[in-house]
């Protein structure tokens, strides 16, 4: 895969040098089957799937993250991720067009589908049916305790999207600490971390999952992704009167200039990388201690190594995604305010 040119202001040489990029070997089939799933679930019109789906690189992002996942797990994660991006686009369009009642109905329906996916597989709103199908499949890999945790974490994400919706409708820019807490939810930090476990083939016991080094490594990989996204998106989001971006919160509430805000976001991004390289060694030591020669211990140690390796993969996958996906090529759109791959209709309301 040929690496794209990265603008100097967004270039991270340490990622390019120390975080080698990989793709799951199932990726070509993944791309094809996720395209088919988007059509089957009516999540994107056929013409938009044909023209834009591959170029949006949603499957590339996931195939660069969950290395080692069984093919059926990889496919379920990729479809869920594609659903997530379509949901994010609907949320954005509902904000842009002031569709408050449409968003409220969708939020309640998503909560219901998350709690009882089997009952929502044929829901007339494709987003509701798509979530139900995704969750039903993701719930098939690990025990009910993992399913309950995943469900709990995603309920919190839906509620966070509601807070973002009202902030944007009201033009309210959250303070820095409030924004950082909200961003951990809207970026679904703990969802993507949860999905490391079915990729590794086992649920991690609480003492391992909540171990300070493991949890810190997971958080750093996700914070890097969220803040790098903010860094890449800052100019267009300022132009679009956006209210949710770390840089915008820094400018508004900390009095920074645009240049200073960019520098501060970049400092935080760089800090995530350097801190991860330190904490990574602690997690490796944890994996070594767990691998005590027993069958269970060795399997647990291997699972921790798998999860850690994929946290590391997230850095390179997110980095290159931002420079390859059509989702961020705003200058090529006919209308900078309307992504060409979205449906502006209030789906599910007909």
C-alpha cells in the first residue's frame, strides 16, 4: 500500500517510523462484504456505496486495528464501524437541519435496539435495524458479562451524542475538561477497547482489564485518535462554526490563538505517543507475569499481548486513515458543508 503525502503540519514522523502499518489479511473480503452489508441494510443508497464506500476507507481503519481477529469477528466489527460512521453522519445532518424531533426518536429507538437487538432486526429505520444486526453478531462471540459491558458502554455513547446534539443546536462550546470527558464518550473510547477482547478470543477478567497499566495504554491509544482527529479537523470545523473540537474549546475558554491551540493539541497528541511507548513496557511485564506456565495463565498472557499489540496498531491505522479517507477531503467536495456521501433526508421518518 502506497503511503499518501502528509501535510507537514499534520506529519508525525514517530508514527511513520516506530508504528509500522499492518492490515488484517481478510481485508479484501472485508471491504467487499461490508459494501454488501451497507446495501442489504439500506444504510447508504446504492449509488453512494458504489462511488464512495471504498474511498471512505472504513474497513481499512478497522483492518489496521484488530489484527489477529477471527474473520467473522473482523467482519462484525467492520460492519459495526461502518454503521457507526453512518450514524455519525445522520446525527450531523439532524443538527445541520435542526431536526430535533427526528433525533429524539432515533435516540430512543437506538437505546431500545441495543437492549433487545433480536426484536429490532426488521425495524423500518435502517439505522435501528443496522445497530440491532451489528450488536446481535457482536454478542455472539463472548460471554454475557462482556455483552452487558459493551451494551452499558454504548448506552453512554448514545447519551453523549445527545449532549453533543444540544450543544451544537444551542451553539454552546464546552470548556476544556468538559469537552475531554464528553469526547471520550462520543469517540467511543471504551467500545473500541472492549472489541479488543473478541479479537483476542477471550474476555479479560476485571483485575487485568482494570490494571492501571493496561487501562492507561488503552486510554492513550484512544486519546491519540480523538485528538489527532481534532487536529486534522480544526480548520474546517472553525470555518463551519463547529463547537466540538479541543482546539475550539482551548481558543474559547483558555484564550489561546489559533496557532497556540494547534500547538497545544499537537503537544497532547505527541504526549499520547511518548507516554504509550513507556506504559507499553509495563503492560508487557503484566503479560509475562500472567503467563505462569498454566494453560489459563498462558492464554491470558497471550490475550493481553494481543490487546496491547492492537492498541499500538490503532496509532498507525488512525494516522493513515485521516490522510486516505474521502471523509476528510473537504476541498474536493462540491459543497464544503455537505459531504457527498451522505443522505440529507431524515431517514426513517417517511
